[in-house]
């Protein structure tokens, strides 16, 4: 695929991830993620509480509850329970991954991450770079 065509797809998938993030019940930050392989969306996720838990993501003080799952973790867990594999796939995410999620991304075999906003701690991106995962920062237009 040409670079120009790839950029067009990257922008479209990131916009879809943004829309998917709007499904999150979190008040502080809504994050969406898509895993794409061979130009097919094989998984999706948004940040939120585990299945069966109250949808409220923040405690009384406004801090995020510890049990909240990040969007990319949800997408990876979803693909893990399917017949698909994330090996060699691209993760589109509205916020760059934290350190814990970066380990999951690497272990899932995801080879490329396209993100729209940078997380406050760049350690997750540093880890992915060290692991050989291709990173593309693509802010919304």
C-alpha cells in the first residue's frame, strides 16, 4: 500500500476509534481502540469496568477506579477470546498506551500502533519502541 493510501486508512480508523471511545462510561477520559489486520477490524475496545461491574469508572473523589480496564486491554482481551490473532496487526488508539498495556500489545504480537494523543507518561511508548513495534503519532485534524 502506498504511503498516501496508508495515511488515509490510518486517519479513518483513528476516527472510528474516537467514535468507539464515546461508548465509554468514564467521565475523566474516554478512550477507544481498534485492532486491524489485513484491512479488517478484528477487535475493538473502550475503557471501562469489567463485565458485570457498575459502569461508573471514577470514585467519589473523581479518581479512576483501579479495576477499570484500558481500551487497548479490552480490545486485546476480546481478540484473545475469538478465533482471530492480533499477530502482525495494527492497533489504533486515541491515547498512547501506558506501561502495562504496552506489555500486552507486545505480547499479543501487534507490530504497529497509531495513536492520536500522547499519554502523560511516555514510558509505554519507550517500551514499545525498544520492542520493535512501529509507532505513528497522528493527531486529529
